[in-house]
């Protein structure tokens, strides 16, 4: 690696490290690019030579963290047992256990989803294709297993599950709820949503 490229990568990493701490401490809106540059020990211009926006910085912070989460899911997914609702409960329980290691950072990630000024390259909560794919794959597997209606609108089911998952984090923001408490609420949401995707014969039982 050339010296220039090495220096650029070091600057990029300092920016990401500083942003991660500031987003968690202050939230996405309150943490400014100037704050990030100051904590990273670089100029504001240096930040913008690497990232096009604050939203893109948050996206990269979360992408770097989520690599570890999805490596864990890839390892555990083949061993999940039970019905499709039970498997979904396990998937989201893994997410809670991971994200509550840095709850306020994940709250910033959710909050950014409602920032209408973010460009299309930013990836706040809801634009993460990997989470959607994991949930959708579980539902598709459920069709093969016979406990998900083949006629179910999987995109709507995925949206409902992701909305419920994000909504439970209000308990972390308002009541300092932990992963176990939020998982218990999400388990009930999944039970209700599952009523909409079970095959008609199963729903009648």
C-alpha cells in the first residue's frame, strides 16, 4: 500500500471511530461533521474527501458493525429449530443481543431512517438489504415447511416485522429496557403477525 493510500485509510478509520462514539453519545442529528472532524483530529475537508455526507458516515459505521452480526447469523441460522414464528423469534433475539451492546448507536441508526435529507447512498435502518434478506429467507423456508401461506405477501410481512423490531426500541429509549425485555415484546408481535401469514388450514386450527 502506498503512503498516500495508507494515510487516507488511517484518516477514514479515525473518522469512523470518532463518528461511532459521537453518534452514540449525542445522536445522529446533534453530532455534526465538525464535531466528528475535531474528535478524529482531521479537517472537515478531509472528512468530505472520504464520505459524501454525515448519513454516509453513519451507514459505514453500521455496516462495519453489522458484518460481525451477520457472520454470527450465518453460523447460527442452519441450527435454528421450530416453526417459522419460532425461528423468527430466534433471529430477532440475536439482533437484540447484538444491538444492545451499543443501544444508543442503534437508536441513532433508526432515527436516521426518518431524516428526509439523506441521499440514496445512505443506508439507515430499513435500507439494510441483509436484514430484509434474512427475514425473507426464513419466510420462504417456512413456505417449504408448510407453515407459511404461499399466497402471503412476503414484502408486507417483512415490513411489518421490521417495523415492530424498530418500534420496540422505544422501550430502550424511554425505559432503558434490555434485550430480554424487548425480545419478549417482539415475540408477541411475531405471534400476531404470524396469524396473517399462516396457511388458511393452520390459521383455522
